[in-house]
């Protein structure tokens, strides 16, 4: 669904599928953030098409982190000339932790491909000026994306509406997650798009949500 100028969000309604929210930013270099599970990509493409956008136009994919419900869908773009980005630290995490876990389950790790690394700082996609924020805690190399022009914050699994990302999985750290959330809470945000669950819209609601999660999960006052 369209939620702003060249900005679309595709929220996942069925928790049983454990798929993440995806974000599409249109422009000179059409960008998809977090494609989700591979088995759900065709459904995502259908939703994008219903908004009048040809999914074949996607030229870049960014993953906020390397958990399968966010990154697995990149496999659908391997042979389409689409550039795929993730932080270098997260790629190492996927290789060092993810690959052995697949082997322990008697499975073969999917053949992911990374074309460019996301680093802290400014990121230009076509004519769009975004900011990459390193926000570990849920995973070691997790990133958030901030779009200053529209005051939009895409957080992956760092923070949700009235909740936070798990920090008890391999590579998680509750103290580091707290620091990441504290940092994000200082940004001027009109729209928070989390990796799962509903959007948080309006600056007052965003501030209230940050206050709530810091109090409930980190005993912050």
C-alpha cells in the first residue's frame, strides 16, 4: 500500500507465516527493503503489482539483517541483475553462525549473494538521500534506514509497536539493543516502519512508543 511520496509498505498480516514487513521506495533506482521468505516473494510481488508497479523494475534490495525471514527472499533476485546490500558485519554473522546452524539441521545453506555493503552514514539511491544507522542488538550487524526528507525510520527487528526485537538469539545482546533503541529514539520521526507488526504514525505516537518500550523492556524512566 502507498503510504507516502514514492513510499510503499507491505505489512504481513499472518503471523503463522513469520514473514517480515517489506518496504518499496520508487524512483530512479527502485529499492526493496527486506523481501522476506523466498516462498512468500510471489505474494509480495502480487501486492506490489496491485499498486501499479511492475516488480521487475526493482534494481536494488537492502536487508536490515540476515535472519531468514528478512534475507531469504533475495534468492529470487539472483539472476535478475538486482544489486543486494547488507552490512559486512551481518554477512560475517550469517556465514559464521547461519551456515553451521543449517548443517546441524541437515540442510544446505541457501546461496546468498551480496553486491554491496551498508556502512554507517549517508546512502544515495538514485535521487533519494537515506542514512544508514548501525543498530545491533537483535543481531550483530543489524541496520536501520532513516529518510530525513520524510522523517521515515525503517527499523527491521530493532523496535516494533510496543515491543522490541529478541536479543536471546545467537548474536543478540540486550544491552546493545537498548543502546540502539536509545539512539533511534532521538531522531525526528513521523513514521516508524518496523520489521513486523503495524506502523507507528505521527511524531507524538512515535515518541510515546519509544518511551513505552524503554520503560517496559529496559526499566528506563
